[in-house]
C-alpha cells in the first residue's frame, strides 16, 4: 500500500509539471516540431510538382502541342506486331492503348504462371536427396539470378530464337506444332455446333472438383476415411469432357498451321518477341521465386518435422499439413514483390519490339503525338493499378495463411 | 515384421544390442546395450554431448544408426518404411522445445495424429483430445494457438498430443530444460501421474528429484556409452564410477 501511494504521488506531480506549458519553449514541443516538418515537406513537394508540370506545359505550348485527351480519338496511323483484339492502322490511339494493355497482361500472366512453376520446382528441388537434382537447382538459381534481365531478354531473342531455322526448315512436332525463326505455331481447336456441350461439361467438372473436395473433407470428418482427392479431381477434369466429346461425336475441327509460300498460316501463332520476353521473365523471376521457396521451407525448424514424424505422419503428409502451410507465410509476401517486379520488368519489351503498353503507348504514341504528360500519366496509372490488384490479392492470400500468436 | 531375437525376454518392450552410431568420424554412440521392460521408468542423465538424446532419438528413428540392433515391441528397426511407421505409432515423444505446430490450434495439434494416422472421425478424435487436455488440466485452452500459451502449458499440450496416439512407450527428451523454474513442476506433475499409471517411459532429464521419485533405473551416459546404471537409491547414494561421482557432485552441489 505504501508503495502504491508514493507512485501515485510521483505521477500526479509529473502531470502537473507537464501541463505547466510555460516551463518549455513552444519549439521544443515535439508535436509542434512534427507539424512544422510535415508542412515544410508538403510545401516542398507542391513546389516541385508545380514547377515540373508548369515547365512541361510551357514547353508543349512552345512546340504547338495542345494538352488534353482529344488525341485518343485520332487515328494512330501505325500498325502493331501483335494484337489480341482486331486492330488496323486506321484505329484510334484509345484502341492502341487497349491493345498494349492486353499485351502487357498477356505476357505478365504467362510470365507469372511459368515463374511460379519454375520457382516452386527448383525451390523444392533444392531439398532433394538426389545430388544431381539438388545441384541443378543451385546452378539454375545462380545463373539466372546473376545476369541482367535485359541481357537475358536479348539472349533468348537474338541468340536462341533468331538462330532457329527458316519457315521451310521448321522444327516440327508431329506435323502439328512448328517452330521457326518467325515464331511458334500450334493447332487451334475450332468448335462446331455441339462444342458448347463439351465446354459446359468441362466447366461442370471444374465446379465438381470443389464439391468433391468438400465432400471428401466432410466424409473424413465423419468416418475418418481419406479420399484421393487429387487423383479423382484430375480424372474428373480429363475424362468428363472427353466423354462428352465422344458422345457428341467430337464437335471440333482442328485448324492446323500450314506452310503457304514463305510462312505458316492457320492455328495459333506465338511471335518470337512474345516467346523471348515470356521465357526471359519466367526464367529470371523463377530463380528469385525458387530462393523465396527455399527460404520459406528452410524457415521451418527441424523440430516440426521431427514432431510430425514421431506422431507417425508420412513424409508427404508432413509436407502438406505441416511444412507448406507454415512456409507459405514466408513465401507469399516475397511472391507478391516478385510478381510486381515481373509486371514492371515486362516493359523491357521495348528492347525487342514486343508491343506491350509501354512500347506502343509511351514509345510510339508519345513520339507521334508529343502528348507526354497524358500518355505517361495513363501508363503510370495502369501499371500502378495492376500492381495494386496483385498486392490486394496477395495480401488476401497472405492473411489466409498468416499465423496467430499472442 | 521381424520377430525379436531368441535370447530376449517377451517382457522387454525395447531391446537395444551393441548399437553404434557415427556422425562422420565422430563416434556418438558406443556399444549401447539396453533392455526396457514393460511399465519400466528409466531416467537417463549425463553431461551434454554424452549421446543421451541421440540414443532415445534412435528408438523412434529420428536418428539412424550404423551398427547393432534395436527392437521395439517386437518390431525390428530396419530400413523398411512399414516397420518405421509401426514403431512410430507405438512410441510417443516429447521434445525440449515442445515442437507444437504453431499454425494449428491446440485442439488441431492434438487431433492431427488421430485423424491422419489412425484415420479416426473428427468427432471421435476431438473427444479423445479433450479427454487428454483435461488430464493435463488445460481444456479451456483448446481453441487457442500454441503461441498464446505459456511454456509449461505448451509442454503439457505436447504430452497430451503424444498420448492421443495411445502409445505404449513414451520418450522424453529434456522436457523441462527449456522451461522457467516455476513451470517445471506442472510438467513434472503430469509426468509423475503418467508414470504412476504404468506407462513405459524413457526420460532424458537432469531433474534428480523426479528421478528419485519415479525412476526404476537411472542410467548415466558419458562419451557415447552407458557408464553406469542402477536403481535410483543406490545410484545417488553410492555411485560406482568416478565419472558418475563427478557429474553428481556438479549437478547436486551448487
């Protein structure tokens, strides 16, 4: 009791002292100091931007360029190498913006998919009991992580893809898939009248997988029996649409690429620019993801595996129930930044002429119209939003795998 | 499953014969011979690096050994996944650092084994888990995560997690060494209770009070070999070997 009283006394004495404002100078008050620095910083930033924008506007006026987004409706007057939607040189700058955007998304999605695949394969391979596989993972990471990305893009584009044979000497796989210096060609499925049945069955099968997982989990909770969900899901997704196709008499025709004159036509064409950029981005980012996966797995203490083993769990169950769920909380934040880097790095497309957003808009469109502020601003917004979306999704994923403690 | 060798008594649940283990050139275990009867409580002590943890970790194959034989409950420890699994299901283990799964709740930590190894329905597994949580006196913590519990509570959960698998043998690898002094008692109490119920126990510990109270035999290891083994009374009052005497002096008189 005696102690408590003295503490109270000291506290109240302190309170009195601090409320006595006259005892300290106002410039020593941390709040006022903080406020001052904030105001100074904001003022400085404002001054900077006003100057830069004002300057640019003056320059544009001097060269006779009007500001505003009216240029978007003008005909672009140039063609792009590759487009996911129809495009002609008489189309507008607005359309070229969309074309570029879709091309950026395409190469980013391909890149993220394969980078994740390579990353997880080589990241897990690092822990293989096989000496050769383990060393392969180390060599992969060390080579591709240590060479500049631009150099790798050039390597794939100029050294590898450009040395492929000409169209007439194409490398071919079963006379259906062709690879030559002008690109990769593979057949396309063209749906007939009843094709919708097959697509519907495929969609149902994918939905069925989710139902199957829930059913298997429920059944295990009630009876304790385990169900091979992965195998059953694969079988469902592969065989259900095949059955549907067989029953409807295969309502597809295959559009094979065929050599006409000097090149292949028909089927699906992947231009070498897209191939080179996709390969470079996935292999490069994959090396970093492999390191993230390795770090994630290594962050799990050995004791976790030992405890799981002493319970009698099998190695694959230890991986899926103990190691991976815990490793993910280390891997996911790293994956997030790797994905964002990949999207940003896709602007290296400009170096080999792949028509991504940066290349066709900040490159050609800016050059032709001189609308620097508008084009750059629009492009910045796109990359910003795309990466914000990635961040948002990955943060959602992260909070799902994060750990509760205290 | 290989039958145990002919000269062993059927009462022996663990038979270790001439076991040798090396880490590279380092000889960690030298000619270990040990027989443990059903229901026997054995305390293993010795200076750090003496191989005591390594020895009990061989019993459920967390460590491999190069020479000798090891038979647990009639199953010989050989390079055979089935044998190793059978033995691990039969042997529970409690670690110095608890090794609870931090991403699972206490209840999920306890039901993991019964659900995925014994293939029990969830409801039944949870019933068993709650029974053991009550035995270690923390049923109210069932839905918390390990990180939210004190060290003593975590270790009691770890004991309960092993017991959920209904093992015949329990291994304790310095179960109280990572605990604050005031939490040691609550863990030892659980272990004493377990011993009194007749569980076969091998316990690496320096808790000599525990050894005097429950052990049937105390084993002293040094330099990778069993130097001395005796009943606790004789072991503490009249150690035969110099090294044992020195060790006991060091840990008892401070």
